[in-house]
């Protein structure tokens, strides 16, 4: 079942920013700022966001709640992992103030990254 059918509002990067697909400008800092300002929860499979200095600064500055999927798979497989993890994600959101980076593992466990640069 898609997240939308489960009652969640979903904003996909490629739908929100079609002009930025396959481009790196203005960069992830741009949409991370919008995510933080709007209180969006970010789910990404891009583990490099945990180390990219500009993305880390934007995430911290705009208080982004970010979950990185630590597995590979098709879009449908990743969405299935997110759906299974949602109760843990909601609990994590209740227990932690943004900014933070957490990981979602293949078996849908949710764990905070102890430090991110």
C-alpha cells in the first residue's frame, strides 16, 4: 500500500523539483532548507548526505529530520521497508528533536547515527 493510501502526505523530490532532476544545481541544500522550514520528514537512500558538508550544514541549520535507508532495492522495495518502519519512525520523531539523521535498515530497524559531520 502506498504511503498516501495509509494517510500520509508524500512529496517526492522528482515531482516537487522536476527541473532539478539529474542536476546538482542549486544542490541538495536548496530542498533541505525547504524541508526544514516546512517540517517535512526526509527519507533518502543517499547515504552521502550524512557526510556532505553543505548538506549537513543545511540539515542542521534548518532542523531537518532525516532518515537514510541503509539498503538497496527498487523504489517499491524501499517503500515497503519504510512502511514497515513507520511505527518506529513515528516513535523516533516523538523522542528526538530535529535536526537529526537516523538510519532505516533492511529489516526496518530505526537507529540514530551517533554523530554526523
